[in-house]
């Protein structure tokens, strides 16, 4: 039987194996749809018979190439994503038959115009809020437009039955991931923040969903059994940290590493790779198109104004995970998340009585020393 470390390593390798998996799928004639954001409804893509895959760039390597077309003072996530596309160095982009974009910010919106020169792109237009009477109807129309584009591109008919089945399957995946990261409510958590991130990040590239779900279930059971035997992954009493803000992955994993090396324990990720999507399943009891619309229009993204859903989610997670401090990660030039730091600071400090640290960073490693100084001081304050 595999050890817990071996189980984690196998799940973390899911992303590394994804390229070969995609190649085999393409050889079988399976269509691939690349997406840049949580707002892309994976259930709908899968209901068309295609396989969705994430395209977000998280490395500084292709940014110099992107800056030949894009301004230097643009979000590194956009520049990295575009750089990978134009240099042909992203295998996921290469294998994609259709790219699904979304208007989460003006930078992305304009970047997709450039991407359309090299690949077929479908852009979903988001409402600017999700609390007005017409917002849900607007977003449902965008979902229907994507349905029609998928049907036209791939020569298929997407049925209610197919969509309902995909909703059920993806809800099951969300439920397993919630159960896994929910173990971090324990003190100390049975899984380190870095290992949890590796597993959650890899889950976005799991194309054999039944096998991946079985792996997650086995890990959950093994962690619970180890807990019952008195085995612990980290000493108790360390500051319990919630990470929020922009997506964390790739180059920004430096922040996760520094938090742990500075004596902190990450117990919750609220951002895109964590609870933001997985905390909220699609309603399986109502019309599947209405259910899909309601699920995705309510995502707690800073592109929504006001973004009350983020504060509501953060408030609940801070309590549930007994958080001591919140670290808000903002990518340089991500104006919506940067502006929201004021509201999040007030929520964390004034309403919840917890400590708060806002960090602005990019995909380079040049600021690691400065980050280490600030995060170490934050941890000392929490002890």
C-alpha cells in the first residue's frame, strides 16, 4: 500500500502527466477546450464531449516575448499566458481546438483580441455585477452563446441530459476536494499547505476523473487513519494562515514556501485554486441551464462590483478554519484585487479581529528577500 507521501506525489504529478494524456486524447479524436478562468463552465464544455484544460500562465519565462505586443506594466498572469501562446511553448494551448476567454478585466479582454489571430477564441462577456435583476439573465445568454459555439465547432448537440450528468460528476469532484481541504480545520492540519496546494492544483489537469477521484478518496482515508494513530504532519500551535487574493501557482508558490519556512501553517486557500469555486456546487434540483448560470455568476471574483460574495466567503472561512492571520496576494497591475485590499483589510482586522498582510508580487524571484522579511515579521507578530 502506498504511503501518504507517495499518494501526494502521485496526485501532484497529475499536471506533469497531463501533456501525454492530452496527446492520447487527441489521437483518439477528442476535442480539447482551453480556458483561462473559473468563469468558463467546465460542465458545459464536457457536455459537448470535449475535455477542458486550464491555460493560465504562471511563469516569467515567456513574459519577455509577450512584452513585444503587450505593455510592460500589465499583470504578469496575462503576459505569461499570452507569451506561452505566441511562442508555441504551451502544449495545452497547442492541443486546444477552441479557447474560451472571459472579460474579467480589460487586460484580458484586449489580450483575447490578439489571441484570435492565432487560434479560435470565444469570449464570454461578464456582467459587471451579480446583484441586479438583469445580471443573471445576461450571463445565462452568454452560457447559451457558448453552447451554440461548441455545437457549431464540434458538430454536436448538447442535451439537458448530458449537461445534468456533467454537473453531477463535477459536483462530485468538488465535494471530494472540499472534504480533503476541510481536514485542515484540525489543529494541526494533517496536510501541509504546500502539499494541499500541489494536490488541488493537479486536480485541474485530471482527465481520467474516476481514477483521480479514487486517488483523492484514498488520500483522505489515509490521512484520517494516520490522525487516529496520533500521527501529525506539523507541530500544533503554529499560526494558522488563510491565503486569499489573485491565483497562486507556479512562480508565486514562493509565497507558500516562505510562509511555511517562517513558521506558519496554511490552512485554507480562498483564491481561484481553492475554495472560491469548490465551496459552491451547482444546484442539481433545478433546470441545469439555470443552475449553471446561478453557480458561475456568483463567483466571488474582484471583477464584480460590489464583490460582497468574497467578504461573505472569507468571513465564514476565517471562523471555520480558526484562522489567526490572512495574507492577501495581489499580482502587480491587478487593479481590481489591489483596490479590494482596503475592504478585505477592514473585514479581517475590524470585523473579525484577525491580523492581515497584503503582498504585491509578480512572477520573478527578485522580491523573495523582501517577501521573506515581511512574512517573517508577520509570523512573529502572530506567535
